C-alpha cells in the first residue's frame, strides 16, 4: 500500500455549478493542461476515489448526494472545493435554494477560488490535494503501526 | 414474458457528465420508459431580481450556464435594451455576433468531445478538446476570460477588438479548418463511430414537432428552424444557409453540428469583413419600464428571455426558457425502446446543459 499515495484517484461531482468550473475541470484532463501527469486519474466511482472534487454550491436536492458520495469514499480522503460557488456560495449565495459552500455539509481541505476557476489554479489545487493525501495516508499508517506493535 | 425492473440512473454516475436523474423502466435490456427528475442544480437565480439591480443582473444571467455564458448575457442585455429603447452601435452588434459564433464553435467542439467519450473513443475526445482550446485562447486574448468573460453591458459591449486582432483570429480559424476537417471526417466516416450512431435514437419530423424540440435536434429531423434568421444583432447582414438533415438519427445530429462548426467559421469571416468602425457602447440613463420577449439561437437551440420592469432599478420578473428544457421531452422519446448501453449516448445527443435547464 506504500505506493498508493503516489496516484490518488479523483472523483468530480457537479454540485449546483453553472458548468463553467466543470468544463474547466474537464479541460484540465485534456492534452493542453493534462492534470494526469501528476498521477491522478479521473474516475466515476466513489468507492475508487481518494480525492473528491466538487464544483458549485450546495442546494437542498444535492445535499444528500454529496454526503453520500463522501461517505462512500474510503479513508483517507481529501475534499477539494473548486470555484467561488463551491467555496462560499458565490454569486448565488442569496438565492433561496442555495445553502452555501461545500463546507456546509462536508469538511473541505482545499479551496480553489475563481469564477470560473482557471485550469492553472485547479491544477495547483490538485497538486496540493495529492500532497495532503500523502500526508494523511502516512498519519494513518503511523496510527495503525502504533496499534499493532 | 420478460421481467420488468426499474434502474435508477444518476445524478452521480460514471458515464454522466451532468447531474440529471432518470428512472429507467427496463424490460430485459430494453428501455420501456424513462422518468426524469430534475432539480440537482436548481439555484433559483431568477429570484435574484429582487436583490440585485438590473445592471448587476447581467453578471447573474451570464452565470446561468458557463458554456453559453456570453449568449445568456447578450439575450438579457438585448431584452433590457429593447425595453429602454436603446439603439446599440452597429460595431457592438458585430462584436456580439463574432463572440456568439465563437461560443457556438467552442460549444459544438466540446459536445463532439463528450460524444466521442460517450462511445468510448478517448483519443477523439482529446483531439476535439485540444482544438477547442484554441477558441478559448481567442476568448482570453479578446476579453481576458476563458469561459465566463462578462463583456456585455446594457447599451453595448465593454471591450473592442482592434483590426489586427480580428485579422489574426481569422487566420487562426483558417488554419484550424484543416485540422477540424481531419477530426470531423472521423466522426462522419469511421465505421466504428457510424455503427454506434447510425439509426440510433430516431426522432421523426412529426415527433420532433409534437415534442417541441429546438436547435440541432429539430434541424436533424429535417425542420428548418434557426433564430439567427430573425436577424438579431448583426445576423441580418450575414449570408448563411440553415443546415438540416433528413436522417433523424444520432448521426444526423452529429452531422448538423459539424456543419455548423464550419458555418460559424464562415460567419466570423463575413463579420470581420463587414464590421464597421465606431463606438462600442452608448450611455444608458434611467430605469427600464415595460416588458420584452427576446429570442435567440444558442448552440443548443432557441432560448427565450422575458423581462418585465416597473420603472425602478429592480426588475419585476426575469424568465429564461433554455433549449435543453425544450429538448428533454424529445430525449425521453428517443430513450423509449433503446438499448440500456445506448442510454448515455442518447442523453448526450441532445447536448444536455442541466445547469441551464434548472437555473
């Protein structure tokens, strides 16, 4: 399991974003930006994923979906909120159906601001998430070793 | 007697690009009925008219959708301009037309990529998105933003494109045309691609009318409908033919969109030739009072903007009917009798934009 932290898998979920950040996240996986060179792979299955990338704010309908995906992901996991809406609710903060940023329902580790977030900043966020995932993974290993010794 | 079962599909699903939920009633591998439930992206942004004034609403409408962001802003601005009897300078109309067609180019290329992804042709997906990046670079040079660039204002546009910039864009597009024809040939002629698209998801001419389809979905069923022909912005000065197909299947929708990619390049070329010199915006004073109904052609089809103002700086009502909303009944029709494995592809052929639909 020691090499696992080098290639965490990423799951992207569109909360209530306007698609602006979504297409930028997708653009990050294509040849010009190619985020996969840092070892991450985009997956659709929450049970395979280590990094949870959310775009858009939380509304009453997708709240349970986000919570469910988070609970299905194996530990350790890193949550990445991409775009101003995912960070705080953004321009839609005052809308009746928006509860706020992703951190209103699940703990967020890394915030990537921007409307829409630029691919460069998304890549920066993902690279930080990879480093954090590695750290979390090491801590978990330490705990385990302490327990069994 | 085959066994019936209901398969929930979405909102988060490995093959779905956007959050829509469908309950698929299946008989073995065949879909009998699809029951949609939407609302995963609903924000309620139309209610923001009570909290943000009519100038700030330009930025809100641009965020209805990040893909046709420019056209949403343009539709809203045009509606308010009509209420206030503001005559937009001709140069601004031309600039709006050029940015609109660039939006259509990038949206159709995005769709081609997603379609390739849906039938499992990863290399083609990457190729389409690589070409799309050139359009985004052009957006960035001319406006500073890649997907949301807020250049519309009530009374015109905020940024001008100098002559040499326009010329360089045309030469970029000329070079792109060759690469584009190489990529689109694969979509239209490659036998593996054809086997996935040909004869799949047929919607006849009568059905398309009855279900109220719009845009490329309607045109692929042989009906000539294009709001650009109503001559908003600078389209009245531009010569173009509406692209249609009589085949009514997924391949026809692909053909129509590919045709429109090349058509958009042609329209940009014409607009660059004809663009007049002059101001790019006029000052606007006072508050709007009255109502207006604006229709325009987005990459996905016809969109409506309804604005009602009461003479104060806050509008009474702003309503948007987006093309995907009109295309969902047609999509449900194509799903009836389809194979389960074709469902992601069929959802994609309408070019769904769920954040537009739910706002």
